[in-house]
C-alpha cells in the first residue's frame, strides 16, 4: 500500500477528526488528509481535487445532514471507495450504507480508531478493470465552420501513427450524425449517441454529448450567438459496460459547462475536466 494516499474525512467533531487523522498517519505517514464538516464542503472539496481521492470517510451523524445523504450524492458522480463511520447500535445504518454503495463501515466502539487504517487498506486495494490508456476524451465544436477539434490530448498508442486521420474521422462521424439536425431540436446536455463505431479505429466505440455554448465570435445569425460543443468519450468495444456509468461522467461535464461563459474558454480548461473523467473511470 502506497503511503501517498489522499483521504477525504467528513467529521464535524474536531477531537474525533484529530484522533482519526493521527491513527491514519501512523500507518500511512505520507497520506494527505482533507477534513470537512458539511455536505456542501465535502462535495466542493471533491470537485476541487478533481475527484482524485483514494478513499472517503463519512461520519454518519453530522450537523443538518447524515453521511448517507452525502454518500447518495457522491455515488451519482464517482465510485471512490466510501467508508461510513456509525455510532454503536447503528448496524441498520451500516446495512443501508452498503446497499447505497458504501465500500465498508466502522462502528464507533472501543478503540475504533485503530481499525480505520486496516479498513482503508482493504477498500483501496480494488483496481479499475479498465486501462485508462485505451480511453480518450475529445472536445469538438460544431457551428458555422462544421465540426473541428477544440481539444484532444491523446489517442491510444496503437493509433498514434494515424492520429490526425482518427481525429478527422471522428469529426466527420459526429458531423454526419448531428450535422443535419434541426438546431431547435438540440438541447444542452444531450447524450447524442453511443456506443457508435469510430471510423479508422478498429474495435473502438464512442459515446458523445452535446452542449450549447455562447460564442462571442459566432457570425451565423441562425445560431443566435451560440455554438455547439460535442464531447466524445472513446473506448474499446470490450469496455461497452461503461455506458451503465455514463451518467456519472455526464454529471462532471454538466458541472464543467455550467462555468463556461464562452466557447473560447474550453481549450484552456478541457484538461481539467478530462482528468476528472479519468479519475472517475478509474473507480469503476
């Protein structure tokens, strides 16, 4: 187990939070531990960290909320392991937590602090079944100039030698699928297609999403100052079960595009959302 774990702890009792922290650091001296006290702060911290967290510890009883309510929100976005910490006699809460997607639970009894490192090691041993080097995220614009790439950081290694052909082919595919649609039928946040075969990429699929974005340089009056950004998630055929988790990826994209004021901002900020998607997929 690597000592450089990143752990998010939601606990509103400062003394308990301190004891949990020092017991974790005894076993994982290089661990980075972020401490929050509320649901809002926990979700914001996750977002700020780009979901790059190894494990989340949630106390069950918190001011104005419960650990289960936070767990419910987390599971809409990511599969990061979550450990619920419950009070003695709350076994029913622990059972409900497991049904909701918690990875494990700890009951506050005796020297429960000593149990925490062992449970952390247990839940963080699970590795993703996906090879992230075979998954890529591409941003395209679709406006008065047709379909053109805004941002694409990588293509799987076996296709690097035809990188430009792959990018062009994917753009043509998206244009063919969506280019003839009535503009009034296109709504922001739509899941446009998926899985769809990617031309020139044998055994690869793509699922794509559409976002309506302001474009201060848009000249076509039919677009009314807007442009369209298409985000394509590419993955091998054998990873087709990714579509069952697609809403979690879509939530990240929805949050990203809420902050985009003009399509010119996307290129500079796309790497951030790409990393968030990879960190979420890593937990599936």
